[in-house]
């Protein structure tokens, strides 16, 4: 059993055979006990061949071309608001948080201290955070959150 727990499964990143988020992280994030690690885990999965790695020579060249053509203006406000998702299933919430903050939309309520700022835990008007944490979120619910 311990040998199985040490196995790291590689995936092509296309979504074939991926387990649910809750089955990947049944013991919570950051467990240091290998006996509590999920049977499957992922680290730096390879991009599909149709994608270009941003930091690759080709990716840098494409970005430079976009800058010189004036089509990369949206990159900078997004980069200023970059954040890593707080939970494995919060990719949609983190993306929406970045976009709302980069568009300088006032959430109309305080985040922390005196700051009015969007964060993942504020995006719960259409779906509970607990449900999103367990199941992720659909595009329809994400669109609903964007309009609250």
C-alpha cells in the first residue's frame, strides 16, 4: 500500500482519467505524512503540444511580438493582480478574483482592515464556498458570481 501511495501518476493534461478534486485531497492540503498523501498526485504536468509555454523561447518571442503590436495591454493589469488559488477547486474563483481586481471594480464591501478588494471567500452569492471547495464550479455559476 505504501508503494502505491508513493506512485506519482503522470497525465497528458487533457483531462483523461483525472479523479475528482475531493479524492485527490482527502486529508487536506499540506500533509507532511506520506501515509496521508492521496494515491494520485500531480506535479508540473506537461502542456499539450498545441500550447506554448510562456517562459519558453517561443513564448517570449510571441509576447514580445504582442507588446510591439500593442495587443498585450491587458496583460499588465492582470499580472499586477496575480494570485494562486487557495483551494484545488478554486481555479474559477481565483480567475474571477484576478479579473475583478484588475478591472478595478469596487466590491462595495470591506475585505480586510479598511480595504475593499475582491478575494475568493467573498465570491459566494450564487454557490456556497463549501460546495465549490468539494465540487468546483460550473461556468454558469461563475457567470452568476461575476454579476453579483
